């Protein structure tokens, strides 16, 4: 199991000590950190947590790799898998300038994916490219705006 830290969805801020205790549990292989910053990762590093921490915030991916994250579980990887892999591989191989260039090429997509409530923009794109059968969302999530839809068409 991978623990998932996402304060913006739960309204609960998990302390580094609590996260370390969860990671110490048998069967927990690592954590997806979607906290929106690098503070939790840095604190877990200071606590010498040995299990992998994956970045769950697309915009923070490169910064988290610089701090030692094991990789990422990213929304944009559903659409630009090869670019995310290329960024990771370049970074891993010490080609940080190339990794930064690859990652920064994703900036417009990442901005659009999170302009409105996630996962609505991602589901819209995946349904319009034929990967998902529907862009239907469960309540309380709402469909994306027409304006964002017009901008997302550029990503198809």
C-alpha cells in the first residue's frame, strides 16, 4: 500500500511524525506527498524515513526530485508520460539542465490541469482523446468551464 498525503482534499494537516509512523507500518511501501510543498518531504528526510516518497503535486515534481524524492505519481503523466519519464531519467542521470527543460515544457499543461478543480480537466482531456469513455464527475465536482475546454483543446 502507498499512503497518500493530500491535505487540500482532507482538510487535515499530517505532521511529519504521524507520516513517519504510518510509513513504519508493515505493508506500507511508501507515500505519495500531495501536500503542495516540500516541507513534509524535508521533515521526513530529517527523520531518516527510509521508504520512498513520491511527489504527488505536478508543479513540485522537479523540486521534489532535487530534494531526493523517489519519483512521482502525477496527473500530467496520464497525458505526457514520455515527457515525465524523460524528465525523471535525465535528472537521475545528472542531466539537470535537460531535465529542467523537459519539465518546463509541461508548464502550460500543468497550469491548465489545475486551473479548475482536479480531476475535472484531466478527465475532460482523457475523454476527448478517447482514453476514458466519459468525463462524468461525481458530486460535488463540477464539469470544467467552456473557456478552459477551449484552452485544453490545444493539448489534444
